C-alpha cells in the first residue's frame, strides 16, 4: 500500500498523560465518522472522551462500552460535563444550530465537514465565533495527512514551478444500503457534491490557492434520490491556474482519495492517483507523490520521469484530534478554521448553483450576496439576475 522509503510515524505519543493533563472531549453524533473520532481520541495521549450525545440505542451501548457519560441532549451534556472541546459529527443540517450552542457556552468545537448546509448560516456562525473568540475547526482532516503537508511544502518551495492546471477525480459506487440505513443521505444537500466534493475542493484551495470562479454541470440520481449522482466543474484560481474536478457516488471506479490513499482501511486500496497538479517546471500526482520532471531540457521531445517523494505516514484523524487539543490549550491556531471551512463550502454551494442555473459563478460576488441574503431560500432568481 505504501511506497518504499515512506516512514510510518505517529505525530502523537500513544501513551496517555495523567488524567488531569488531558483535554476532555465530547462527541455529538456517534455514527460513521463519530465512531472514528472516538477511536482517534484513544490514540492521543493528552485527550480523552468524556461524553457522547446521540439518542440512538447503539450510541448508548457504545458509551457504556467506552465507560463515558451518555446524553440525548447537547445542552444538558454541556451543563453537566463542561467538556473542554466538542466534536459535532451529526447530520450536516444540524451543524450550525449545535455549533451555536457550543459557541454560546464558550467551548471550542470541531465541526464535521461540510460546516453547514447553507452559506448564509455558515457566515453567521463564523462571525459569531470570531466575535466571541471561540475556536471553530472544520473536519477537513485530509489537511492533517503528512502526504498533503509534503505536497503543500513542495508546491510552496517551487518544485513544480508555477501551478497552471489541476485535475481531480472522486468516483466510487456507494451501495444502496449506505442510503437506506441513514435516509438523510438521500435528501437535498447530502449528495456527492456536498458530502464528498467539499474535501477535494478544500485540498485544491489549500494546494493551488483561492478559487475565483466556477462553472458546473450535474446529472440527477439514477437511483431516484433527491440529489445529483454525478457532477463536474471547471474552476479558475486566483493565480490564473485552471482546474477540472468531477465527482460521482454511482460510478464503479478506482480513482478517489478514499481508494488511492489507503487512509481508511474500509476502502480497498488501489495503486492509482486521484489528482494531478501541473506546473511550468513539472507536475505532481497525489497521493502517490510522483514528481514528474524533464531531467535535461524542459521539452516534450526529451524524456520525462518521475521521482517518488518519500513522506511520513500517520493517521490524519488522530493528528486532527491532537491539533484540536493544542487549539483548546491555545498552543495552536486552527489549521482549518471556521472561515476556511466556510470558503470551501461556499465553492461547493457555487458549484451547485452553477449546475442548477447553467451560469458561471464569480466567487467574490457569490460570497458577498450570500452574506447579505439566504441563497438557499428561493432567492436563486435574484442571485441569478445579480450575477449575470
Ligand atoms: N470527515 C469525513 O471524512 C467524514 C466522513 C463521513 C461523514 N462526515 C460528515 O459527518 C457528518 C455525519 O455523517 P455520518 O456519515 O457519520 O452520519 P451518520 O448518520 O452515520 O451518523 C450521524 C449520527 O448522528 C446522530 N444524531 C442525529 N441527530 C442527532 C442529534 N440531534 N443530536 C445528537 N446526535 C444526533 C445519529 O443518531 C447518528 O448516530 C456529516 O456532516 C458528514 O458530511 C465526514
């Protein structure tokens, strides 16, 4: 799964510190990703799980198994447990309301991605958190993967020259029962643009710079869900680079972050790449970190070859909990702040808007309009008029 030369490390010691030195974390929503956060906390020496909020029977059993307090109400948990930090791993539609409760209580919060299901309420949340000086982190955990740290450092160091183009693919087939066991996944706003593409958009913004405009198309779910099941977008970056990105939860394929990184063992590993970044002096593919350059002359008639760049390997979810704990202790500022999460979800929202209207969207105008009105509440026509 990993290239020779890679170093398997843990950013964090696994031995637990004494109880009084640990930050006490609560998880709200102990489903698919919430359980992974609970496991990640076990591997961070200076953090511990103190409580779970989730009305389901399965969560109650999990809480008992892990020996932590169980609640079915967030406010009551805060009142009784006063945790140092809260992880929100609930369905996306609940993120803003629950994060507001955490912010009002002055408790730093790690909100799963996407930050919200509409840009306007994400703005309100981020503004409130900033004014109260309470940290929001957004769960774009891929930025905590050492391979992304390495790719970012290489691009910043000019290893591929000026970034001119990027292409990113996120294709896989989610089985029917994935939707049946959590019906919210069939509802508007929970399609692959929102649920999956937001990770890739966040990485593209991190690696290639701010996105200034988008043009997108989408196709309706052939399984009859209230969302798209395939979409593609053309992106323009602030530095002049151009990108293409496509996503589908209904294509049987090996090209996605999930399958090509080996990051999460539930996804069978495929030795492929999911993203290529093209520069004036060379190109980088991700996640294999193949750096393609001409050895002599930069010329399409001279040989071009790849150097596979070694990198450390550690679990980004564990690293993210370690980082959250450092933010809580005020030893670090959020790597993916609420505002960063807001910008990534705004691009995703613009992609949805462009796919619905057929118009291209300029991000500066979209963000300024989103700040002043609720885009999702039947105001598409006004937005459309103002954008075009
Ligand atoms: N970072 C990632 O890679 C990643 C992966 C999967 C999901 N996610 C995000 O995490 C969030 C949850 O997704 P999931 O797939 O784990 O969902 P899920 O349906 O598996 O789990 C959600 C959990 O929240 C609980 N819940 C529902 N309403 C609640 C409430 N009011 N209070 C407390 N708990 C409540 C449910 O009982 C369930 O256990 C979504 O925003 C999703 O986009 C992120």
